[in-house]
């Protein structure tokens, strides 16, 4: 298998010596995404929910450029500046991972 560099204009360009994502076989490894609007270059930071949404939109765009989608995501990592923002960020994640949330409910 050969690794393939994934790049899209619908997510912020990598600002260092890395790629937005690497596809290896059927796996896609994305870089961390911060809440930068790729069309304006503006950092979305005034509202934690809007920031989470922008970060996830960036991930979604990268995955789509790789030929996959959010419903195939296995793992995410979230870094919060303030743990008090957990519920708000988790609410936004629930909008992007509805199927996963519904499956998790089945195991309770």
C-alpha cells in the first residue's frame, strides 16, 4: 500500500510540515483541526459552540476530500481550554455523530 496525501481548499491549509490528512489503504488519518474558517482565514473563537462546529466542518471537508465521511470516524480527540465548556462542545459533537450517539444509547 502507498500513502496518499489528502488536501482540500475547504479546510484550512496545513501551517507546518504536515498534511491535512494521509490516506493509507482504507484508513484516513487527519491532522488536528482548529476553528479557522478556510474561506476567510478567520479564527472562530468567540463562542465555544461555533468553534467546535468550525473544527468539525474542517474535519468533515478533509474526510470528504479523502472519499469518506464523518459516519466512518472511529476516534476523535478534543482539547478544551476550559473543562466547563465540555457540555457545550459535547452537544455540538452529538450533532455530527448522531448515529454513534444512538448506538451508544443501545448499550445503556
